[in-house]
């Protein structure tokens, strides 16, 4: 194969033109960062007005609840309410052997009347003997016997009165009554059951007012006060919020959990909430507090350490922070940052302490 010498310079000339064209920079292509410089987007630490709160988890308990037990022994004649029934204070819920206790009350009443009659007769006899003693017809011994008989009769009246009071009390207790307005949570006895004194009959709860019992870390002991508002939700009504007010605070911290308990009263007139319900919420410590926040993308958590990268003079500095709640896709910063500082939002996974950075976009203005 023959190669003409005159074609060689032409090949080199063509190659030089191609290389020159490739070496020209495209004005539309992005500028490359110098080696070791990381492009980042920054955002300033800003504040938003939010309530200062602490998260709480607890259970809704009835304000008052009771297990009603038999106060007399006997067979249950009838139960007048069942689970779910609403009851009023003083309402009869069940009857226990009322026939027998009614008969005992009537007998004790008769015995009392008999004792009173005997006492009256003894008193009249004493007066008669006292008059006769003045005339010398009756002796001193007869007067002494009459006085003793009158005193014994009065003592028998007192004993009969006590027996009658007990009989009437037992008759009253044979009618089981509600001590306060409530709802029946459980009926524990049925007609025909034989009850000993103390045997449970009903469990009742007051659900018009509930108490939300929660725990908080001991570091908040000085901030929790009466009348503060607790806002919470329950699984039965997703998205709906309920409120209560703090009314009791435990004076002691649990030595195992290092938490202390407090309770909020929750008014429940429509009886929408049920006792023993699990609830999540927050205690409002202060309204409308200016709180520092940063975009969520700026926060990195690794090996239990939460940090951000603060950019100063195109140098990234690692800063450990303490975070709180997420507020509208922004992270609350409790400690570690100052309002106005610039933090890296993009490229944070490539950053390290002292890394050189280049601003990729202008810092977005605070909203």
C-alpha cells in the first residue's frame, strides 16, 4: 500500500482543528467546582411563632369509680340495671333478700313498742310506790325494787331501739343504691346468687368528667403548673383534638423511670370519650414562643449524634444540636444554633468538618 507524503500534513491539520473545537468551553454548561470544593445550598436559621410544649402519653381514667358490694348477706332478688345503663345518685340498682330484712325490721319495731310499754308501766309503778312511801304504807325495799325495775325497763328500751335501728339499716342496705351519678361498667351478680357481705355486685364509673393521667421527665418538674392546658388525641377519633386542664401534680419522682405524674381534668358531657382509653398529646407550657427552625434536610443524625453544618466564609463547620418537634417540614432547634446563621441544606452527606464549599444557589429568604 502506497502512502503519499503530501497527505500527511493534511491529516495533522485536520486533527488540530478538531482538538481546538473540543477545547472551547460551552457558555451554557455549568461551571465545575475546583477540586475538593463541595457545592451546597444554604438556608438561614429563622424563627416561627409556636407554642412551647412537652409531649405526653397517658390514659383517661374516670374521675370517680366504685365497685358496689353487698352490705348484707342473702340471695339477690333482682337486679334493676345492666352494663352501659346510666344511673343517678340514690337510684336502686338491686335488691337482696328484702322480704327477710323487712320482717326483721317489723319484729324489731314490735319489740321496741313492747319495751317502751314496759318502761312506761315501770315508771308509773315507781311513782305510785313513791307516793305510798310518803304515807308509810310501802317499805324502803319495795321502793328500791321499783326504782331498779324502772331503770331496767329504760335499759331494755335503749336495747330495743338499737336493735330496731340495725334492722332498719339492714333493710335499707338490702336495697343496693348508687352513691353518685355514673354509668354501669359491669354487672357482677345475677338474681339467685347468694351474696356474702362484701361480695361485688356492680362496677360503676363517672364518665362525664375524666382524668388524663400522664408522666413527664423530672427536668420539667418546675414548669408543670395547675390550670395549664393539655391537648390530646385518641385512636377512636383520628384528627380530632380534645383538651383538659392540669389539676393535680405528684409531689414525688419515680426513682426507676425518673418521671413524675400529673393529671388533667377532661370534661366529657357528650360522653364521647371512654374511660381507660390510651391518649397521646402535649402539655402547653407557653403560648406563641419564637422558636428557631431549619429545613429538615439540614439535620443529620448518625450514631446517636444529631448535627448540622454551619457555613462560615465558604467553610463548613459541624455543629451538634438538640432538636424538638417537626413544624411544617422544618425542624425545631432547641439548642446549638443562633438565628441568622447559615446551614447547609444540600450536599450535607458529602460535608465534613472544615470542608470547602461553594454556594450553589442564593440563600432563600425567611418566610
